[in-house]
C-alpha cells in the first residue's frame, strides 16, 4: 500500500481525531505534514466534553495552538463552522449533517491552492472520497482511512504495529471504519 506522495497538509475529519485520541496517537498526525483542522471538525470532536475522548482532542487542539508549540495545529475558520457556532448558541442540540466533510471539501477547493498541497485527508465516513473526487481540485489530495494512515505510519517506522494500534481503537471506539482505503485524487483543473 505504499503511497509515494508526501503531503504538505494533513486534514483530519472528526472520527479519525476521536479514534486516534482513543489510542493516544494524535501526535502521529504531525509526522505526515502540517496539521489543519476545520473549526467545525474541532467543534464536533471536542465541543461536548462529556463525549469519550473529547477532552483529549480538546487538550491536543489547545496545546497545538500555543505559540511555539512543537506540534502545531491550525484550526481553520470556515463559514460552516461559524454558522454552526451561531446556531448552537440558540439551540445547543443543533446538528448539521456532514458539516465537517463539507467544510473540508470547501477548504480543499477554495484554499488549498493558496496554501499548497498535496494534502492528506483522513476520514471514516465512506462519503468523503466521493465528495472530494467530484470537485475541481488543482492539487493532489490523498484520502485515506484512519486504518490506512496507521499502515503508512508502520511503513515509515513511526509506530511498531498498525494492527496493535487499530485493535486498541476498535476496543474503545465502536463504529471505526475497518477498511484500509486509500485514494489519490489527481488535479482536475490547472491552478
């Protein structure tokens, strides 16, 4: 499953953040590139501190935003994130279907060309590759499940056993996507 593309940007969705937190592997994201988390994904993953591993994700995000952090995390402001934040002020139970995925897609289309790719999008929801593939991207985007990223990490010698980490995730986090899917979305328009 070797991928010879080195991402410049790492963009995780909510479920991978929760699952990596469950296995105490959030710092692994920094080994693959500059970590950028859409604000809506940060809200989804850490907004309710009573949810499992939300406190771990919140602490990781806060530490990554400290000046001079050796593991920086950029929380990217998005229109969807701001709309979600405002809606939650009036209705704390407000939900927005596929908000994280749509914010990631919009950011890839609108901002990745300015920031520069390629990008690695880490996902669990099976809709993500299709969502990204149908966009007019000007940079290479690799979309990979959490399990596939663990396999990359093992190949690079960053973790001893992807299978051991994966097993610790599925023991703690029901619903983790067991596939090792990786898809390379080639540029479909010139920059």
